[in-house]
C-alpha cells in the first residue's frame, strides 16, 4: 500500500478544478475547505458524479477566527468547539480521512505560554473525545520553513500532540519548496516528522514564477517511500486562469505515480 496523492480544490472556480482533476490518470482524491462543503451543496454530488473522493478537509474554522480562538472567553471557545465537532462529523460522513484546524501556535509567547498551551490542550481533548474512534484524524497545521525566523511553532505542535496523546491527533505539514535550501536534507526532515504526520502538503505559486522541480519531488517521493509513509500527500498550487489550472493539474498527474509506488 502506498500513500494517497490529492490536489487542493480552491473555493473559487471549484467546478473547473474538479473537471480538470477528473481528466487525470492518477489523481482521484482531493482536499477541500470546510467552507466549500458547507456553503456549496452541489460540491459533494459533483465530486461523486466525477468519481472523485474527498480525503482531507482544511480550515474547519477560518484561519483568522481559529488563530484568535484561544484568547476568547470560555463560552466562545465552547460554542466554537461544538461547531467544529459538527464539522468534523460532516467531514467524516463525506469520506474524509482527516481535517485540520489552525491553533495559532505562533501566538504562544513567553509570559503566558503554559496557560496558552493548556487552553489548546483542553480544547483538543474535549473535541477528540466524542469524535474518536469514528475514523477521522484532526490535524494541527505546521509550516516548513517556519513562518518567521526563531518561530517555535514546531516545538509547540510537538508539545500539543504529546500532551493530548491521542492517535487521532496528527500534524498537517505544509512544505513551501521555493523557500527551502537546495541542500536541505529531506531524509532528516522526514525522520523528525513522518510518524506524527497525516498530511504533507506542497505549496507553490505558478503565477509568481514558482515551479515544482521534478527531480526534487522524486527525492521527496523516494524518502517517503523509504519511510513507508501511508498518509496523504496534497499538492496545493495557486492558479486561477483555465490554462494555468490545466497545466498545474497535469503536472500533479505526472508526479503522482512517484508517490504511489508500492514498497
């Protein structure tokens, strides 16, 4: 068994994206936002009509709402936790294996870091208790490279997962290849992350001239294969024009077999 390869479907022009993915040979799974599922009742029927599957739901709450959630009053946190619980159940019913929620880890600072972490731990524990074991992972997003020099978001995420200690609490690691050094040791990076990670995402912006290097992607695929990774790899291009959508979807289709090889 190999990992699952998916492509991100933006909220905008989602029909064009789905139609393009449906034309591929190797990509049959997608990631979509919770907002897209909630606000577009035609999305899931169209997905099924095209014989595509939903594998991951992103942003159970809008990032800007979620980032500030843990500084809100207790009642607000409780109300939003119930809302997120319902969204998780809907995501699982739609077939998703995982979903993610922003935890504002970069907002944890020194003077109240223990209390800030505790609020996040309590939120996660209360959320996972009724959800597990239906079969959907709740992921904490982590960016690589970090959002700014000296950021300790990776350490905060590790502490969060350690304290929660629930197999349904995982990481969603966002990789930005254009910001990485060509000398980066991919194997060493994966040894640190892969056991805790349900989703690896590759982000790039073709409109800004960013491209995925096929040779470098082969190195990522080889390293994931050596580690027997069984999670999901999601490609997250940012494109809007029809010809750009067709190009990036075709690129992902050409890369997918590298990541889906059997061990």
